[in-house]
C-alpha cells in the first residue's frame, strides 16, 4: 500500500473543489486502505467481480450513475459530477490499477444510459450498476474504426416487423468484454452517412448472437475482448437516445470520462513519486542516501511540478463542466494529454531510482510502468488530443480568449 504524509492532500485546498469533494477524497482514501489490501488478483475475472461488489457495497459506484429527480436510479447526484469522478479515479489509481479500472468501466459502460436513456432503461440498469449487481461495458471501437469512429461498420438493421433490429459485425478492444452483464453498443443504422448514421443500443450479454470472439491479453492485465454479433436481434426499446444520434452520444460520454483518465494518471504518478521518496531516503550509497544527491533532488522537483501541472489542468477541466456548465472539450483534451504523458515520465524517472529492482516483475514501479502506458492511447490517443486542442483553438469562441489585447 502507498505511504501517506500530511502533504499528500494539499491539492484538496484548490478552489476548483468544494467541501464535499474534500470529504470524498479523504473518506475514499481511508476506505481503500481498509478494503483493497487483501484482494487476490491471480484470477483476473474473479478479482474484477469482487472489486465491483466491494465498490458497490462501499457506495462509491453511486458516483458512476445519475440519480434522477427522485433519486430513483441510484446515483449520488442528479447529473454526473466530473470532479467527483476525477477524485475517485485518482484515489483508486494510487492504491491499485485494477480498482481504478473497475470503477471507470462501470461509469463509462453505463454513461450513455445516464445521459440519454429512457426512464425505463435507467431504472433497469443504473441501480444495478450503482450497487455492483451488474457490470457494464462500452462497445465502440472496431478493427478498422478506433480513433476514426465515423468509419465503424458494425450494423443494426431494422427488420420487416418494425420492432426488431439485427446487429452484425465485430467490436474490439472492449474493456469488460466477456465479463459484462450488458454492453452499450454503437452500430451503423444508415449506410454511407459517416458519423451521422450511428445509433446506440443496450445489448444484454446473454442475447443470442452475441459471441466473445477473442480474449485479448495486454501488458497491464484487465478483462479485454473482441465481440462478434451474428444476426443478434434486439428489440427497438433497447435503442439508446435518438436514431442516428449515436456518434454525438458517444462523444458526450467520452468527454465526461476522458477527464477522469487524466485523474487516474495523476494517481499513478503520485504513487510513483511517493514510493520514490521513501526509497531515496532509505537507500544508502557512497556514504549518504540517494536523496542527498542533487540529481535526485532535481528529479523530484521535476516530478512534483509535472504532477501539479497535470492536476491543475484536470480539475480545471472538470470544474468548467460542473460549475460553468459548458462543454470542456478543449480543456479536457489538454488535461488528458498533459497528465498521461507526464505520468509516464514521472513513473519512468521513479523506476530509475530503484535500479534493477524497479524492473523485477511484481515490483510496484514495474506495475505502474505497465499500468500507465495504455492511458496514453485509450479514450483518445495523445495525437488525437493535439488535434482536438488545435480545432478548439481555431473555433471562434475559444480563439477569442487568446487574441492579443
């Protein structure tokens, strides 16, 4: 488990956060120290199911979903609160990558339902997600449609009865693939319409015609698979949102949870720096400690600055969405790019301090080194974030903020 000092939580004093967020961070950190240290991860799928159950019982998954006006859907807030999502992911990531993954996928996998689901759909899925009784998944990517979402080819054809859609095609890189109880699937409902011909559907895992095509083994283990739809028939009542509006829904969902990816990166980086500080103070060499060398001190100066820069960008982006109530696409892209890239550098530098021990399989820095790498790719690779930022700068509204006086 991570060691903690009184200075670990000074970022909670920043004006982007309120007292409820500050309590959330401290309470979750204490809960993690009590409830995550004994988890066995040898059986990956069993560990994920156990984490879903623990997080649900702890009440933390309530932050993944909306509550509805009468709190009938199980959420903590009437709308998803970006700052709470970021705080939870940063805290969980600092304690364990798999716990962060489980929380994130419960949110991302059900996010489209929170945003656009009917009351009946919300009632059927969101309380179960919040309580840890159902595991969610987000099925967007395809073999030939990753960053270019408009190129997806998985199709949903309305049959002659006017009540049933037939899904055909393949989805890949689907987190919780083979583990989830349901998938929010984005499929083409209008040919040759690009991003304007995509619709979202809720597909239960036991639906005939839905097959786990391939389990994908990656460097930071988590449930990941390809799905195949072979004439998979679903009732039109499982459509999410409006016909041919699925691309917008997918982007709205990603915009919310992309900011939390940045927060998870910060959690990984904080853990790496904490481990490095403890090690540097204890490691004896050449008659002094590693921490006594100026090169080491300079490295920690760079690490701490990079972490704070990333955190300021991240919580600024979340604040823009929560408080200013406006799209934070540009701010979120900056946060995601800066946090994931700098976390990779922080973890690499901390690992270097451990020498050979840092690359031994199972060492905390070796695990963090593997854990951080995929965050620079999923939910929009760094290169895509640069394009998003550039396009936002060229748009009229944001460009005005940078015009000379």
